[in-house]
C-alpha cells in the first residue's frame, strides 16, 4: 500500500481501538482493487467524541468514519442526516463526509444480518421472526428485518419495557407488523434471532428453549465467537438450521464500500465474498 | 506496511496537500525500521485549522503532526509550548502530542540547514553570515545559525522593515551578534544564504552580486528546485563553493524522528542518510 498526498483517509473511531480489524481488512481490499484510500485507527475518548467528529471531518480529504464501541449511539446526534435504519436503531456505524462537508450517518449491522439470511438460503418475505434482546443488536436486526420484508417481528427482552420502547419505534414505519413478545417461547416463528449476550459465558442459561423451536425453523445467534455458542450446539443436536453471526459482518463490507462511494469495488466483492470471509475470519 | 488497531497515527497538515512527500518518505522508513506508525495527509483549510488541531489531537493514538504551507505560522498559537527556534521564527513544522495530551511545537528547517553546513564541511563557529530574505526561510535559518554558534548574522531584505523586525527578535537571545544589512553586498561574509524567492522564475535578477562574493566564501541557495538555480550556476562559474537547499530537508529527518520519540531510528539514519536522500530526491 502506497500512501501519498492524494490518498483519501478514512478512520475507525473506538475506545479502545487496539482490537479493531477494519484497517487490516479494508486496506488489504483497497490495495488489491487499486483504490487510493487508507483506514487508520483513532482512539477517541467518549468525552472528546463530539469535537473530534465535527472538526476532524473538516479535512477535505477525509472520506468518512467507521464507528465502533462505545460511540455508535452518540454518532446519531453528531451527523447532519441519518438513514432510516440508523434513526430507528439509534445507532450509526458509518459516517460519510460529502463533498460539501456535510455528513451522512448509516447503520449496516441489520442490513448485513438480512443479507446473511439470503446467503443461508432463508427467504425472509412474509416470515414470522422472534428477536431475543432489545439492545444494540436487537434494534439493528429488528429494524432491518421489517424494512426488508419480514411478515411479523416480535421482540422479547427480559426487562419488557426495553422491548416495548423498541417496538414503539418500529411501529412508526412497520405498524402492526411489529409487536412485543412477553416470553421467549419460539413456537410459531419461522426465524429466531438471539441478540442477547446470553451464551457469552460458559454456564449461561440458553436464551430460548430449544426443544420448543418448530422443526423447519431457522435460528441465528449473532454473538461473535470463535467457537460455536452453546445455543448453536443445542440447535445442531436437534437438527435445527442454526447459523453464527459472522456472515452479518461479511455482508456489511460491500455496503460500507458503496456508501463511501466505491460502487465498482462493492459490486465485485458482492459477487464473491470469499476473500472478505478470509480477511474477517476470527484469529 | 501493516496498519492495525495498535498503530500510532501521524498526519501532515497542508492546503493543498497533494504535493507532500512525508507519507511516502516516513512510511517507507517506518516499515524498514519496524516501527508501528503511519503518516497520512490531511487537507485542512486555514479557517478550520485551529479546531482541527485542538480536537483531532484528542485521539490518544495520534503521535503528532507535520505542518506545511500555509499553516506553519498559525501553529505557533495552537500548541501548548514552542521550542526557542520556533518561537523566534514564528513558525512550527512539527507538533508532538505528549502522553498527557499536551502539545509541543518545534521548527526543524533551520536546524536542518545548519546540519547541512556540517555535511558540506563548513565550520560555522564564529563565522560571519549574510542572510538574504526575511521571510519564513530567513527567519528559520537566521535563528538556527545564531543558536548553533555563528559569530555574526546580518539579515538583508528588500523592504528593510521586515529585516529590522526579524533582527529585533534575534537580538533578544543573540544580542549584538545579529544585525541588519542595509544592502546585499556580500563582501566580508564567510557564508551567504539566499532565502529570497529570487531565482525561482527564469530571468529573475540574482539576489546578490556574485562577483563580489569573497574567494573562499560559501553560498547556499535554499530554493528547492530540481535543477541548479541561476545563482548556484553563477557561483560555480566563479569557483565559489555553492550548495542547494536539498540537504536542509534531508538533515531534518532524524530531528523529526527524535522529536516524535523514535531516538534509535533517528540515530541509525543520522549515521547514514543516503537512504533518506534517495527518498527525498526531486522527481
């Protein structure tokens, strides 16, 4: 990779930032596809985030930002415009600097998730989905499911008020296709999505009673983990189609590139994401 | 070069910025010497400079800034502390972010110039120097000459008030070793330094009457030019030792690296600058 005075600069903002993979993944892709751009990490404390975003994006060769923990929520209030998924989910994971200096925020977590479903051969149109967890992941996934054609999305959360708050936002555009699930019973759903953090620690109770998942239904556990989670293992033992969250990350890559004005590269990668899967593979 | 989440990020600030060489030069050196750091260009308009510097340096993995045209003067007022040469010259070309978030500014143009003299075999101690031009280059060179042991430095400028203003600043630390030269007569000087822009355009009159330069004296023309300037050619014809400004750039490189906390790399390069000369060679 050759950085010169003409290189467009992108940044990934987080705190901590040492763990981020975006510089390795995207710089590799930029080099392979002959794009004069670079991604660098920026360790920005939350207290300094607003000033950093406002002033750093004054640099005219900055193309945009990747946003990671803990800044996704705060960015919603720091960009000039948000796409609908970012607005509903209350989170931004990409910021684009336009030519006139204005900024657009977007959230690709949920889009990546839905594109992952297609990759698994799951046809979403009209299907009934149970989303477990109304945190950041649950917000992003539920909003995208409804935008991309799910028939009905029920959200369950241990503290029901969080589920109710999310569903109330979802209803603004999805109306009666969104609802609260008062318990985690998976009966009657075509797709169950675990967006809780249950299963991260050994000995955690499973977030759903696997024995009650209908035969022929599909489960996705969005927990990012090198090993299959206990939930995924339990499903496999019962013969239920179950997928990890990894593909959600993979499928976001072309979305970011399109958003940042690199449509050709996005299209080439979308046709064959095997290179992206290798780059993102857990180490 | 591999950029990861742990990489220290440096920036070069200018407007325009497409022409800067720092990313190519320093990224090559970082890679060769196994330093986990990267330099990226930042095209920052003057109106946005103050906010950019204050807020971008909040990112804790930013190591510092290289400063180029037109921002060198403004940076003096935007850092917490300036080294004496930067203060006298009223210009900064390097900003370091310290661990506690405070910033130090420094100016290496003049230091690079004086180290270049050593490289040419010119012993500065006690010598009489005529500096032609009281712009940015003249300020940096005159201040460093006095700090590094010149016996007397006279400054000439077409509008004498600029020369007087510079000399008045120089006298604060150099006392009677600094003075104004009312004309450009080189008689009686051991070293003549052209810091004017005369000689950039073909047909420009020479900034000094070469026939009056004493035999055995030395001239340096700090104009950066791929070809020898008319002034250098005229000196060569008269057998006067004359050197271009290129070495001034070369000799700054170890200074920057030491300032940015990379003393080992600085020491290795200082012992053999041939690699740096190749990297900086005009294209």
